[in-house]
């Protein structure tokens, strides 16, 4: 989901491997659906640095007693060493889609003075210090959160006076548009920052107050009018349908795929037909496992009704192996951080190539960072089968 093909990424700080307690010092309603939480260490220790675009992992204590892991991008200015800011969209669900448990709990239960457990920062979808090309920051919906942080970083580099930055954001209307004033203020202070907002269904108030610049969906004509011919560095973030459409638009304008860095908000998916290395969840960084003499004898059953398949030692993980065989399990990070890919392990043992941030429950496995240690039987749902 996050990192585009063949991208040379800047060095990022090592992510803290344990959870720390943070205190909420401010809660801000950014839009009808997005709330920001400003956080400081509960022990008053110094904040570790983060790179614009990185995320943190929250461990949420739900009333049921379950500890739920969720990842949220840092949306604030990396130069602010006093606090972090995360911005959370409440996912209401509907049409047989359940509401977001993590976002609903944060919106309903967390206020200034409360404490949360965080680990991080993590992630390689980042905006480094060595960018020389003009930059396009392009987002849909809540996908703007890491890009707002990137905008803060870019306008601070060289005083924001030399590098052209195009901030392009699409959403439904002004009611759900977060950070409009913050982004406009940065653009007003820096003449080389250009902002364009596209509303799909603007309200009467949006029209009267001129909250948006174009209406409907972002089109090729819109991008051509906004972006003079140049060799851009693009950062793309949003829900899957937005990502797929705009990836193709950007490619149709001649922007090389290695110049398009990307991150999905929501279940990751494939942007184009041909394979793209490292098209993954939050930061596709998976270390290779040590050679296993028994690997060639290992087999995998994707669920009990399937025949065993010989394990391919060239695969980085069970997630890669499942995808190779036509399955599409849910995932996000591919690094053992978010637990999105947790799957039932009916039989057998696995070895982890990355130590999970939060070990899965007994009888389950994190597909993204595990390999079989012998013969294993998984419990992939039929919904994960890509037929």
C-alpha cells in the first residue's frame, strides 16, 4: 500500500519497539468525520523525531477487554518537538460493512487528559530532505493526513521559496474537509505552494464561500491545467478507488512509476495490472528469513478444504505466498505492526522474519511476516480468495 515501485527512500529513524503512554493534551474537531488528538509523553520524556509521512500504532483497550491495534498517520509539523498530532476519521459503516471499532472508540471515549498507548513512529512512505524536483501531494478523503505533515516539511525546506509544491485534495464537500484553513494558510505564506481542492458534491455554503476549486472528480484535464510539464515527485494517498483512478491518470501524463510514492487508507489493493514491487501496506520493509533446509519440504493449506501446496522459499512471507496463489488476504503494514493480516492457524508452526509488535493470539498467525516451519494449515476465509 504505501511505497511506490523502485523508490529510493531516505533514511528514517528506527521505530521504537515498545509501547509508551501518551497523554491527550488537545482534541480538535477538524471536520464532521475527522478528529485530531494532540499527544505528549505521559512521563514528560522527549519525543523521538519523525519523518513527514510516518505513522504510529495505537493499542486501544476496548470495553470487551480486547486490545485492538490501529495505525494512524502523524499529521502535524515534524519540526514541532513538543507534541504529536494524529487525525482520525470515524468509519460509520453501513451496507453490511461494520463501523470502525478503533475510530469509533477514539471518537466516543477519548478526550483531553486521557492517556493512550503508542508505538512508533514507523513507515517508509516519507518525504525526505533530498528532494530536488517539484512535488505533487495528492490525496483523497482522510488520505490527506500524512500529506499535511509533508506540506509542513516542504514549506520549511529552503524557506519554501524555491521548490514548487502542488497540494491537490479531493473529498465529498466542505463538511468533511479537514485542514482546509491550515493548508490555505501555508500556501498564502509561500508563493510556490499551489493548492487545489476538488469537491464531488459541494453544498450551497461551499459555493457561496468558494471552499473548492473544481467540482466532480479529478480529471486528466484538471491535472494538465494544474501541472506544467516537468519531472515531478508525487506522493499519493487515499482510499483504494481514488488511488487506482489517479495512479492511472498520473501515469497517463507521463509521470514515471518510480516517481509516484503511495499509501492506501483502507485495505491495500493493486494499482495496475503489471506487478509493482513493494506495493504494500504501511511501509513494505520485510527482512529475508535465514535459509531453512526444511523449507523445500514445507507445505501450506490455505484452508482445510484445499490441497497442500509446496512452499516456495523465494516468497518473503505467507502473505506473499497466498497472493501468488490467487488469494487476497486483508493487510496493511506488511511489517508485523498493525495485525490486519491476522489469520487462523489450524495446524503447524511458523517462524517470524520480523518480530510482531503485538504477538497474535494462540492459534493465529500474522501472514505478513511469517514463513512456515514445516507443514501448516491456515484458515483463510473464502472472501480472501481472489477468483
